[in-house]
C-alpha cells in the first residue's frame, strides 16, 4: 500500500482533516495486530532481526540504551545489532525525529497549528517506515501525556501512526480515569507501569482496570519481585494476562538488588516458558538496569539479555 504523504500548508480545516484521515487510514490498515504475524528475518549478517523465539516476542525498552544512544537512527542501529525485532520506543528519539515538544524551559508551550500537527504525523509515519523496513516493530511508545485534551488526543494519534498497540506511563489512578475515554476512542491501550510499591492487586480485581476497556498493565516482573520481597510474578500473569500489554524484564533479588541476568532471583526463565506454553502474545521487553561492567556498554549487555531469552526458550 502506498503511504499517503501530505505536502504544503492545508488551505482549510477540511483539508487538514482530510490529510489526518488519510494518515490514520494508513496506520489502521497496516498496523500489526497483537498476536498476528511475527517479524520475518534471520540471524545472518545483513538480514532483518528476528527476536520472536518459539512464539514469544522478545523486545527492549530503549531506556536500556540511555546515556549515549539518543537519536531514532542510532537507536535503530543498536536494536539491529542486538537482533531485536520488537521495541518499546522512548519519547526522546520520537520527539527529536518528528519535531514534537515545546518551547524553552520555563516558558508556556505554544499550541501547535493544524499544519504543524500534520507535519509531525507525517514524520512519525516516516519513522515507522524506517523501523519497519529494517525489520523492527514499534509495539509501544512512551511519550508523556500533556495537560490539554488536544495534547492527549494527539499522543494517541502518534501511537496509531507509529503502529503501536499501546502507550506506557507510570501508574496513576487519576490519570487512568482521564485517559480511559481517549484510549477507548482510539482503541489504543494505556499500559500502566509498576514499581516496587504500586504493583497490580492480587486480593481483588485491580480497580484501575475499571476505568476503561483499554486500561492495562506494563507489568515489571523484576520490580514486583523486589517489592514483594520475593513473591513470584507468575500468579499475576495468570490472573491478568488478558490485560497485560507488555512485560518489563529485569533480574532482581528479594532484597532489592539489580543484577546481571542469571545472577538474581527473578524467575525470568519460568515466565518466558509460561508465555510460550500459554501462547500469550504480549511482548516481553528487556530493561537493562544493572550496572554495566567495565569494558562493556549497553548494546553488549542487552545482547546478553537477548541470548538469555533465546536459551530459555530453546
């Protein structure tokens, strides 16, 4: 399908809305459905990455590359080098590539014009094409939600154009209530991320889910393990698997340490094998948070985590 690209200033509001509709139509018709086709490709040099191991989608949140890899292009290079075909893309690379963002610090943000919004979506469309052509699926983005209805709605439009099934943010009950109507309107999930003290409820149905049909979890299994002083995350997956949009994987201990994979106590291997057994199609994203050893870097350490997942699912 040919990608619709708009050029020049729209003459009228109707022209702008027509352009937005064309972009949205492209996003809807070509956006990957969760549990649909896996990315193709092999491990040979020059080929596209494939990090779907025995049906389990392994990805990476690009927070893992913090500190030196900032642009969309460099982030893509790192993902390909690590053999990853799935990604939760942080806001920084998207905002820089598409020209999103506000004015100077401490000054009020000027409301974007219709033409500026259209141009931003076209750039997001180009970003998605660059990633997809390289064999990488952007399943989630993590751009902060603004204060106005227009900013919130536009964030969902960005998700659609990038091909995302959801947007991640930190757990917040008031925010869930505010975002739920937008999520249901666009049929894009809002996936709330837990830390060590705000994980999904197990003694009842978690009340945050009552706000809308597209409110779900970005379940951090390592934070859960540390926050509960060693409880297995597996019962949480079994209880909420139909509302889990993605996982964050890290290897933590019951006393809160964050260690290289295989040295901690979080049952990552068992979680991945359960996902394979149950054929759950939400992605499991590597989040590199342990201290990078001397002589290494984030790309090399993420590659070790990818290998750990590959071996767990062999």
